[in-house]
């Protein structure tokens, strides 16, 4: 036991997080695709945490008020070292869970997390519509009828006409439909692009058309495999983390609250009992209650911190990723081998 002089209730309130701060912190644990689902899933834990803070504030105020009466000094009971260490580990595990839930949801619940490509240079080329500009330039050069007209084109004096043509070209390109079966992912979009150009080159019997068609088919398979990975991570990892948060963590939180409430009651009662009355039945009963509450909390915290339970969830997480990457590697290796079998008739072999 050790003596402790309580600070003012106002300073205690200021040192603890407010209800809004708790809710704001938990709001970062976005575990669903929309706000309503998020609130429904995370509300139980948020409410229990809020109740815990409110209850503990009331208990601390009660002890503080008792301490201010006369010259009494309440001795605060020391909790077992094992108990406090388990509490710290539970808090660390909670941080891990909330981070995993948040980042998994921000990634694997969003189909387009790898789309569009973030390459600045590629986007700049696309925005500049280099292909459209070059096409317009060569079309104009092809129809030149005088040296003066050739000079104007080469010097860019007809740039306004080129830009106008480019705008029309962009408008034509923008009116395209994409199959609802094509996932809007990196590989899904690459599948769309390669299929489109394969169709354009098909009439010319260009071997590139066949290569693009094969690439499109494989990329679509890779895109769908990534969606399968995402579903497994959300269903088998994130949803289970949320369930543990709302069941096991709430249970442990309630038990911890009981420990601190019982300790406060025991210390307050002990401060009122005469030092010579150590056999006071009410005091002994309250002390037994504190010991029992502490032991029960220790048992449940150990269950929550069981390494195998948490490592198994991580194994599921890694397994889903491994399956996706293995399947993707297998598909791409098969594609590479298939492209090697395409017959090409290059007129100039020296270009290889």
C-alpha cells in the first residue's frame, strides 16, 4: 500500500480523454464500406469505452472528495504486477487491432485501390494526348500541296487546327463502354486497354493483335484473383478482428472496470475503518471481492492475449496474399510462354 494525495477533480477530467475524443479515435477504425455499417459494428465497443471513462471519473471524484475531508489520507491499493502488465499488453493489442482494421478496410474494401496507375510521367503523356497530336501532324503533312503549307505545319502555325482536331479526337475516345464484369483495378484496366487495341489491329492480321488478346485474357484473370484476395482478407481477417473487438475486448474492459471500481470502494471503506479494527467483516468481504475481480480479469486478459489466436489471424492474412501472388505469377509465366509461340514475320530481323 502507498499513500496518495488526490489532485482536484477538474485536473483529473482534463487528463483523461473526452467522450468526443474517444469516438473520434474509434471513428478511424473504419470497418465497413459505409457509415451506417461502420456505426453498427463499432458502436458496442465505443459505448462501453465511454461508460468506462464516465464510471471511473465518478469513482475518482468520490475518493477525491473523501480525501479532502479533514486530514484523512487514503491509501491506494497496489494491483499485482502481473495484472498491470496484462493490462498494458491488452492496450497494445488493441492498437494493433485498430490499425489492422483501419488499413485493411482502407485498402482491401476498395476495388480501385491500385487504380489508376500513379505514375506521374505516364499520366502527363496521356494528358498531352501525344498519340493524337502526332496523328494529326502526320495527317496534315500527308495532304500538303505547297511549300508554304508545309512550312506552316512544321513551324506550328496551324496548331490551333491541330488542337481542335485533338479535342474532337478526345471526345470520340471518351465515349466508350466498359463491361460491368471488368473490375476497375490496375490489371482490369490493362485488360480493357489491350483488348481494345487487339480489336483495332485484328483486321490487319497483325501478330500483335493476338498477343494483346492473350494479355487481356490473362490480366482479367489476375484482376479477378486480386478481388478474391480482398474478399478473403475482409471476411476472414477484418470481420473477425471486429468481432473480437466487440466481444472479447468489451468483456475484458468490463472486468477491468470492475477491478478499479472494487479497489476504489475497498480503499474508501478502509479509510473509514479504525486502524485497530482490522477484522472488520465488511472490509474483509470487500477485500475478497477485489481479489476475486482481479483474478477473473487476469484469466480473461490471458485468453485475449493468447498468441496462437492472434498469429492464426495473421496466417490467414498472409495466406490470402500468398495465394494471389502465386496465382498471378503462374498466370503471367504461362502468358510469357504463350507469347513466345506466336509466329511473327518481321521484315527486318536486325531490329531485334
